[in-house]
C-alpha cells in the first residue's frame, strides 16, 4: 500500500512565497483558547445575566450547540477539507486547507485552525444561527458551538502529539490514525466518530499500528 504522508516528523513545507501569508498559515495550539474562551464566557454571561434565561434553557441550548458543532465538523472535514478538486487551482486550495496536514500530519503549527480561517468561519456561523434562533437563544447555543470547536481543535492536537493511554482517548486517536494512515476516505469525525456511524463512513478494520514512520 502506498504511503499516505510525506513526513511523520514535526516539520512542514512552505506554502506561500509571501512571508506574511506563510506566518498566517501557522499557529500555536493555544491560540484558539485565547481567542474563543472569552467568547464563550461573554455568551454565557449574556444568556444568564442580560437575558435572564433559565439554567435549563442555557444548558439545553449549550448542549444543542455542541451537537450541531459535531455535525459541522463532520461535514466540513468530509466535503470541504476532502473535496476532490479537478483543477490545478482547486488542488492548490485543497492543499492549503487540508492537504498539507495529510502530507505532514505531525506539523505542530498546522494542527489547529489559524485565526485567519477560524474567525471568518465563526462570524459566518454566528450570523447564520442568529437568523435562526434570535439573539437570546443564540448566546448559549453559540457558546456550546464554540466549545465543541475548541474541543475539536485541542483533541486534534493531542491526537497527533500526546501518548494516549486512557481507553476513551486511545479509541479517538485510533479512529483518526486510521483516517490518516490507511483510509483517508473514511473516518471524518475527529473529536468523536458518531457521525461516521450515522453516514456509514467507518473503517473496514478496527486497528492500526500507531508506530507509523517514514
């Protein structure tokens, strides 16, 4: 079977001639926390104190936000990040968005979403959900949605750089490693595999040698 990556070391390839764009494409794993934890706090504060939503309403819509994120994560990964481009420009865009990660899966500066991508996406989803839910219910829902996103980003980094021993986390890691090293057309859930079971994109085998190397 052909190798599905270029390098399994913490290294990468330059993507842009511009130093500015190249810098924007790299990010430390902690940056999303600094950006979005305050957003979560503000949303929950607004929900509880400015709009006086009940604890039950806040809890339920926070939970709904997490569930919607898991679905969004699956859809983005399967249909956007793994879009089968037919043109040179399309292949270039695919490489920038996700192909580079599959070629260099342990590159520590390209494992979480850079702010140059995540902030426009978060803004888009914010206004989409606002038009569906209104401002009051948007607050706990968006807090849950962003919490799900942070869990996804942190989980993704941990999967590629931490040794997992807990059975739960090891199962999550094995699922994603199968996607990277054996079946990149399956296993699109990163933080959890639930939607892979729903949409039948699970793997034919359930184990992998995690000691993949060059």
